[in-house]
C-alpha cells in the first residue's frame, strides 16, 4: 500500500490529467445536447476562476472586476464572428440604423481569424498589464485594489452601452451562425466547441499547477505575505503582481471568447459588476487556495444557479445567497476544507493539540524570500 501511495503522490499530476482527459472524452456520450451546452458555458466561467484562484489565492489580489477581461475577449471574438457572418462590405443592422456604411477600424482589425485568436489573449493581457503597472507601481493594494477593479468593470459596461453605434449597446452582439467556418447549429460542431472549452480549462489548470510549484510561485507568495521584505531583497513586487494579474486576465479573455459561440450572445449585462462577483463566488465556494477548488466551485454554483432558477424562479437568488453565506461562515477556505473537516472543526471548537489545516504560508514565504 505504501508503494502505491508513493507512486500516486509522485505521478499525481499525470494521473489527474489522464483522468480529466477520460472524463472530458466520455462526457458527450452520457449527456444530452442541452446539458453539454450548459457544461460548455460553465467551463467558460471556470477558465476565469482558474485565473482568479492564481491571482487571489496565490497572489493575494482580490480581483472583483474580471468581467472586464472576460468582456474584452468576448467582444474580440464576437466582432470577428459578426464580420464572418456579414461578408466583405456589409455592416451590422444596428450600425446601418445610425447611417454607418463602413466598419470601424477596430472592427476591421479583427477580420483576420489569426489576429482574432491572438487578440482574445493579447488584448485582455495588455490591458491588464497597463492597469497593473499603473496601480501596483503606485503601491495600491488590498481593499483599494479590489474597489478599483470593480469600478473599472462598471465603467467598461457603461462604455459599451454608451457606444451603441459600434458595440450594439445594451443588446450587445448576437445571432452568430458560424465559428471560423463551422456551422454552430451542427451538433458535431457543438461537441467540438465543448472539447475546446474543456481542454482549455485543463491546460490552464496545468499552467497554474506548474506556476505554483515553480520559483515564480514562491515569489508570488513571498510578495503576498512579505512585500516589503521582498523589495529589500532586490525583487520588484510590482512586476510579479503584474505578471500574475495579466495571466489571470488572459485566462478570463479566453473564457469570454469561448462564451460567445457557446451562448450565442455577449452584452454588457454579461460582464457587469454582478456577473464579475458571481465569477468570484465560485472561487470562494471551491477554495481559492486550492488548485481545483475554483473550477469545482464554479461548476457547482453555476449548476445550482441553473437548477434553482428553473425550480423556484422567485426565490432562487435567496437560496443561492444562503449557500454562499453558509460556506463563508463555516468553511472560509472553501469546500477544500472538507477533506480536513474533523481537525478543522476541532480547531474551531478550541480543542488543544489539533494542528491547523490552513497552509503554512509563513514557511512558504520564508522559502521564497530566502531563495
């Protein structure tokens, strides 16, 4: 038994990856087309959650405005799909109503599919890097950063509504029939999009795992816990924060881009303050300091949202809020505490001789800053 446990511990990343691939491949065979579409939608939010887990759980940056980067990636993809659908010289109906007969320059930029694929990652990442240098370079952190990130996503939603001539306003961009030449009404293509979403989530989890176990991961924790000491040791905390924040933005942008062909619409209501908080809620429930917790928590809360809204549409928000409060009250580190529930409960009751289940962040920080 000991050798088996040692083998599992040594190769757990490979074993987990193989199991995840098997589940991804088997899911379409046991799920209906409707359920598979919902799962694809949830996986888009899970991509955002992986980035939040890295930025907040690992880096200590409470990102309340990931809807900004989710929206940037989504609108880049939506613009391309709309151009692809319209043809070479046509403009969308909402532009024609304002007398616009030529596509704006930023629309023409994403006519090329290669530029679009690059843009769904580069645009959110570049915006996050610029914002990060402006914010972290001035020493803004903690609650001030959280409030600022939330204000930015609110401002972005207002901007989209205000620029209705070129963004579609409150209606957003919708009615997409194709995805890079593939018919979105074909069930086979819907399964293809599901596979893209699922393997994107798997790839992001593996990247996050690699960062957590790398020297960069130790630097991220060091900056989170002992920023001033890291500065005295010659590291630039702002650059480490910008890297983490930008990577989380890239993950969110890719999630937003895949959200467009899955759902068929993107509008300001999908990226505003409330949707951004819901993106964070799944991370809180699953456990921000764990690797898979953000993904599992997001899938749970999105599934609960769908089921509760269908079963009790008038009270589902209250039930969902109650679940959120209970998790925060009794498992502040998320559902990841369940595996250590008994020692955690004993610690909460004040029993002596019980080891804390909270990760020894001080030891990790010391390792990072002394490296």
